[in-house]
């Protein structure tokens, strides 16, 4: 069975909306190494429709010269959870239909290695609520937003996580890797 590994950029108060607020902090190369570690061994990418529609134009034309993560994002099979998207336009993409925890469990069983999830807040909250997330890879930025969608919203089931790795970068970002 593959592991489901979630990567999120988030604020100190847990907001995970479209992370345009990360730009002022720059991107420490060590962050790329940590994200690459989360991707390592993953044979699938699981995305919600909104993130898929944001990632496709941003990643589909990138090459390794543009970003070392481009081959992974473009060549790895992307499984898109959506009840409305009809056609996948990004190569190696498959629409798997509306969210169904049993379908996600079967996918995790069928995919060797890990399944990488980035962004996709609505999907990730559902995965967390259904106990399907094996690892959290969080890049926590030193700011608060006050409002916005959060990774853990009120009413979600409680859980226990074990800290595997913690790193601090020169731009003030913390990288936290937890296992369920």
C-alpha cells in the first residue's frame, strides 16, 4: 500500500489558501530539497480540481531547466478528484470522479510508493477527516492571515501526529514533517 503524503504552504494561524503571500519570503533552496524528499518514491499525484486547474498551466510547460520539480510534476500520473471536470488536458492525468474515500484507499493500494498531494485544501481536509493521510509536509510561514481556509477546520476529528523532521530556513519558514 502506498502512503499519502500531503504538502502544504501555510501561515502560523493555519491558513492554506492560494499562497501568493509566500512570494515576499523567497524560496530557500533547502525548502526545495525538503519538498523533493516528500515527492521521493511517489508514483502518483492526487489533486483536487481547483489545484489541478491552477497547476496545469503553471507546470505543463516547465522543464527541468526551469524547475527541478518539473519532470516529477509533468511525468508522474496525476489523479484528479472532481465531480465537474470532464477532460484532463495535462499529460498523464486521469479524472477519478467525485471524492470517494474507498476509491482513494483503492488508489493508495494500487500505486506503488507514495501518492503526493499539494494544495487541494478541500480534498486534503476530506482525506484528513477520513484518516487517509499518512504524512504531512508543512512549510509554515511567519505570518498570520486572520481569515481564509485552514488545514484543520473546526469540527474535524482529532488525531495524533509524530514529528519526523523539523527545519528552520533563513527566510523564517519552518518545515515540519509529521507521520500519522
